[in-house]
C-alpha cells in the first residue's frame, strides 16, 4: 500500500508540474498570436513590416520549443478565442516548421529564415477583401482567382520590406505542389524552394487539424494520414518523412485505443521510431 501511495503522490506531483507548463505554453502561444495580430494591424494601416521584429519573435520561439517541446507541439493545447484563424494558423505553422528544422539540424540562420517565412506565409491575404476570407460557402470563380493571387501579393509585400530573398520566395511558393498542380506558377519538383516545400506540407497539416467556424478540425493522427496520402504527389517525400519523425504518426495530444481496450494519450514523441510514441494510460481495460 505504501508503495502504491508513493506512486500516486509522484503522479500527482507530475500532473501539477505538467499543468503549470501547459498554462505557460498557452500564455506563450497567445503572446506570439498577439504579436502577429499587431504586426498585421500595423501593415493594414501603415503598409510597414519589419523583418528585424519578425526575427526577434522567431528567436523567442526557438528556445521555447527546445525546452518545452512536448507541450508546444500539442496542438490541441494551443487554443485562442480572441485571435482569428489566419493568426493562429500562421503561428502554429511557424512552431511546427521550427521543430522540423530542429530535427533536420538546420543551421541557426536557416531555422530563423524558415520560421520567419512560416510566420508570414499568409501575409498576402491581408490584401484580399474580408468577405472572401470569411466565406463559409463555395467561392465564385473571381473569388477563387483572388485567393490564388495571395502568394504573389505576399511575395511583393516582403520584397518591398527588404526580407531575404529565400523568405520571400518561400511565401510565393508555399501553395505550389510537387506534381505541378499548385499555384500561382504551377511549378513542380526541384523548381520549388526547400522552404516552400516545407511550408506547403506543414501549412496543409495545420489547416487539416484546425477548427474553423464552418469546419471541424481532424484529430492530429488523421491530419498526418492526409499528408501521407499525398506524399510524393503533392508533397515532397523528404519533407513528409521529416514531419513524421518530428511529430510521429500519433502526434502529442492524440487519444489512442490500446489493444487491451485501455485508452491512452500520447505525451511525447520518439524521434527514433515515429510508430512508438510515449503514452500515458488514462483508463483501465474495464473503462475505469
């Protein structure tokens, strides 16, 4: 009995510590969302964006991911109510992009560039009418043509603001697809920059799992399966494999049913084997 009580006390202490880090992670996520919202508001009113300010935020995100990786990659924990989809989606895309860069051991300057491109990849949408962005139904042809122009608008915005060419190109190319079916230029394969390929995969994954007013999000595991279906077709093989090793087949926060009918939740990823994440059992076989 004493041993069992000791285990329960240890679990309770761990739960309390984890809850504190979860709250800290939520606050951090909301702060970055607030920064991006403010950045976009300044651009709307003054047509100004500072690359140095973007870099400052990316440099804050990088160490946070390294220290609290198993919390910041739990997308189900990163919820906001006061910021719109465009903001939260861009921040989540940046977080996963930086985590992937960390897995690939990219040099610091490339990690910063990729993070900056991911954070700004939707900036061209600020030039589109609000009605198009919030339309819950099907888009008319002229509205769809306007949507397909937003990567070009984003590229021009960042180019005018003296962002590095690699960052501007990533924003231009993040909707291109490996098989040439993307937009705006319908380029394919190695014609697409590395940053563009990475953001194409991660933005699609984050969009699949994100809940929106007119669409319920998929769970993280099914979001990964969606990406796998288009591996080698729409998405670059190497980038998809890197994403799977970064998030695993069962990303953090995913609820899983075990072979003995117990329910568990994924708490950590195993970068050595994406099929075997670390889990925490929530219920016994009989459901208790």
